[in-house]
């Protein structure tokens, strides 16, 4: 088994994801509770549990009343006098997935903790809208930097205007780095290869050797990297990769359901399924129920993302956290560090997701 890299200082820090996992709620719920949001339909019991777990783990949102103004920098040293420093959060899409909303929450919380505000614009991949937003916002004297984000992890062509302002890429990386391969922009991305490895290793540790993998669409970086992690985990256990046990789904419930039925009809069906997201795992669980299989006694299942639905399947789904909130928070932390030290080295940071053991892996 290959040795894993030691955790970084950041990884040892208690995060909102830790609180969500321990309290068995979503990251959004933790954010709502700790920010004291009213008008939400959270029960008193849920609020009390989140507050108790946060206290036990030593996590809390800092007191923002004393938040200092953003640090100065050479060139555009500060926001306009008397104004709150402003960060532009530019994203291609927010309405088709729960993931970018969590990243926005993390970015907003970290910015507010450090005395800044975040302005969010969704472009829907419209070049005209993106250009108009950049033209307007970069002229704002309160602006100190930009978080440039995508809904799917991928390489991007960074708008040339962002070369003149502190910028951190979120869930993406630049397609054309500077000469010599050094990144021109810092970036924050999920560690998808490690995630695929950890999910598969969880099933291997439970004694499974015929592990099926229902992946997402192969053109997506997340699908390619999770497949790499799956294959590396098999290789580390001296198990030959069997392409017949791998299916390409579309991230939706129906594809998880249909691929599971097809795989279970094989002469030697799998004893475990790794589904590349929780929705396909829901379809997998339903197919196994239709076949009269008991999970995890007959077949084990693991998902990916830790969406809210993973807590409510029968049995509750073992999965991996996609650390969206922490990625958004870290992007702003790195951006403000760049504002303070413009000549600092640019970094490409991969954020690990954590295994959330529930009841679908024996």
C-alpha cells in the first residue's frame, strides 16, 4: 500500500466540513447555524447539535465585529477610503448544482472574517457577460482581488485582464501556464485522484475484490481523476484492472440504476460498487433493492460528494466529502495573502475530501 503524504497544517485545522460530518448535517446547515441565520426551517435540536459539535471540536466563526480592513499592497494598496474591501467572485454557473453554492459560502465567510465583502456574478459561460462584469468591477476602487471559479473542475483560459489584479482560480487551473511551467495564478482544486483511491480502498479494506465502478461522463476531469484513483487502489492491492467492471454514467440516478442492473447480470457479479457521485449511488441502491440484495450484507456501495440525500438513503450512504466549502474559504485566504505579498510564489493546492462512513459498507 503506497504511503500517503503527511497532512498539511491546513489539513490539521478543524473545518466546517469536520463539524458537518460529526453532526451528520450538510455544510450549508453548519454555515446557517454558526452564522445565526434566522427564518430557516432548522429544528432547535439540529441547531443545538451543530453548536455542541462545533464547541467540542473547537471550531467557531471568528467575531467579525473587530475584523480589520484588508492588508495593504503595492500598487492598488487599499480599497477606497471609507469603503469595505471588495472581492469579485466570478463563476460560470451556480443554479445547476449544489456544489458552487457551498464554495461561495466558504468564500463569503472567510472574506467577512477578514473584513472584506464578496460580490458574486454568474456568467453562464457567456463571454459578453464575463467581459462586462470584469470591465465594471475592475474599475471599482474598492476591489482588491478576484476569485475566478468554474462549476466543473477543468482547465481554463484566464481572461487577460486578471493578470493585472490579484487572482486565485477555484475548481480550475490555467490552460496556458507561464514559460517554464510555473503557474501565473494560484489555484484551489479538489484532490480527485486521492478521493477515488480512498473510496476504493474503503471497499478493499472491507474484503471486496470484485469492485465495480460507475463513473461520470469521461470528458470531465473529475471522472478521469476518480478513475485514476480507483485503478491505483486496485493496483496497490495487486488486483488486475477489469474494464468490464467499469461503466460510464451521466451523474444522474437513472444511470446508476441501469448500470447496476447490467453489472449484476454478469456471470461473476461484483460484490461492491463505487459510484462516482451520490446520485448514481442512489440509483445503485434502488437497483440492488429490486434484485433482493441486502446492503451491505450482500453488496457494498460507496458514493462521492456527501450530498444531503446521502444521509437519507436506506441504509445511509457511505461516501466522500467533496470539500466545496473549504475550497471557497481557502481561495479567499490565499487571495488575501497575495494581496498582502504580491510577489509571493503562486501555488496549486489540492484539497482532500474525507471519508464519511455510514452503513452501506460492512
